[in-house]
C-alpha cells in the first residue's frame, strides 16, 4: 500500500482550505514558499481542530483512531490514553470519554496533540499539527477533500 502525503493550506483571500501533494524528498520550505506565492498560508492544526477531525472521521466515516501522539513525551499520559483507544476500537461510545480527556489536557495542562493516526479497511491515515497528512493512494483525493472541509469549518 502506497501512502501519499499532503500539506494543508488556507487561501488568504477566500479562507478556503485545500491541500498540496507533498513528497518527503521534496524541500519542505520550498513547498511553503511556493504556496505563499500562490496566495496560500500554512494551516496549523490546533488540538481543538485535531479533536474535531478525530470526531468527524470516527463518527461519520467509521475510521478507527489507532494512536494519538502528544507534543510532550509522557509515558503516564500515553498509559492513560492507550486503554481508551483500545476500548474505542470496539465501541464508539468511548469517544465521549476520550474527547473529554483530550479537551481537558489541551485546556488545563497545555498538552497539545501532535499527531492522530486512523485506520480502516483502506489502510492507515494520519494528520499532524503542522498540517501534513497521509492517506492511501486510492483514497487520498477523497480524504484530502474531506479533511480540508473539516478544517475549513473549524477555522472560519
């Protein structure tokens, strides 16, 4: 399975969110510079937006959340989150518990989400705080458009 990577950007004039294909061998700063020349600015994915993305793909697309990484390395934190993720695999009702925990961490402890990984029968998907995401080649276009739409709703 081939994963394609993209980077989310927001149009400065229209405020629409879209993505550009990003190859890891490509110069990241050249991608940013070229996007800026096209009137685009980087989309940074805050924890609030990450939570909205997770909720959307879990509830509306039935894509399982398989991992959540934080900007701080904290084994105790991971040991709290991992069991909830495991419960979530069998029943999406645990989303409320996970969402509450993530919101609490973000608002009260200033612990932000770095990356969320998803998986379904199509394969692995992920989104990172810097707006870089990946999806299987066969579903990249649809995932990219849907992700852009979710982020756009959050930033408008």
